[in-house]
């Protein structure tokens, strides 16, 4: 397939609770872009019983409809089932192979999923709903595993590695009541693996590293960078207005999806709400990683 005919995808990767939904919505406000949300959950949706889907908002679009009833997703899912297309699944027993695939994508000849065909179905439907000028799909799945399989498919893939200060990331997960040191080292491992994979396998023109704090403090600056890097046209002057009126049939993600964004401001609640001993320990542990990822303490 010629390069100009390849489906263009902007993939947002990183740890959860790092601002990916906000970034996804802003990028998707460009006329040629369309958000598919966290597409890694599509396989879960199809494999889950209808009764359970009704109880879980993750498996409904923003109108509250299950994807099998959604005006956007219904035909896509029927086509996937009709052609028995293989969908990416979040879970798997191939973690050992996945680790080695970071260093040698040749261990797997292409992706074992039918992402190119599924993305093609979604792109055609997006053009029906938003207009023929839609040329780019935005996937904010974040998963490194999904990124690896997408990079092996015949698509024009661009990547944004979004990194948030681990103290803010960990504080946002406080309700899960997991050990803060465990959460820190999980954050560190994931972002290091993503950085390594991008450094080895992605050219500079197809990847972009963004620090969440820097982005929130000066979104217009990063909008210009994103526009130039990915060849899209987010409005630097009216991006919030365009974001709020943009069509959205995504599912999964956090509560920011579907809500009006009046302003972009830094979520720094950890500075007040985090216990002092955690703040001190994490500040020491995060000092070097934050320097590497452009975070100013």
C-alpha cells in the first residue's frame, strides 16, 4: 500500500491519570481529526455480556447507549463480527514475548490483530459523521502493548508520550489505596519502557514527548508544536470552543469526556493533600525522572 493511502493515527501513550483525555479532546478538535477514545477497550466490550455492559459506563458511548446500539459504533461492530476480525485485547499471556519484542519487532511478523481493517471501518464512519475532511484518528489507549502491535501494522502511526509528575499521578490514585512506592515504581517502569521503545523504533518526526505540567501552563505553545509535528490544524485561538463543540462518540476514559472545558488549569492538589512523608520520599525519588521528562519541581 502506498504511504499516502495509509490510515494516519495519532496515538497517545503514557501512564493513566496523566491528562490524556484532555490532550485527546484538544487534538481531535482539529477538523481533520476524529477521536476513537481508548480503543483498547473495544475487545472487552464485544466479549462482555449485554447485561454487564448496561451496568458499566465504560462500555457505553457518551449518549449512554451500549456500542451495539450506538448510532456510530453499531455498524462497525456488526462488520467486525461478520468478518470475524481479531480485536486487540488488553490482557494476554505473552508478556515475556512482549518484553523481548521491545528490542526486536522482527520476532513478530506484523500484528496479530486486524487493527488496519478496524481502523478503516472507523475512519469511513467518522467521515460520514464529521465530514470527508477527516483523515486522522486519535487513539488515547495509552497501552504500550497496543502501541507495539499498532507499530507493526500497515498504518501511518505518530505517537505522543504524555508524562505527568508522578506525585500528581499517585495522588490521583489515592482512592485505590495502593502503596505509593508501588505506584511510583510502576509509573517509572512504564514510562522508561515507553521511552526506550520510542527511542529505538520511532524516528523523531513521528514522535513527541510532552510534559503534562508544561502543556497545561502553555497549551498554545504545544498546540503549535503538535500542528507542525503531525501536520494537523488545531486552532491556537479557538481551541477550547472547537473542543467543546466537537462531535464525540467515544467510550471509556474519565469524566472529562463530554464535559464542557471552560479553562485549562493545573491540577496540583497533591501539594496540599498528600501526606508530608510521602511528599518528601516521592520528591527525592522523582527528582531525576522529573528532570529527564521536563518537570519543574
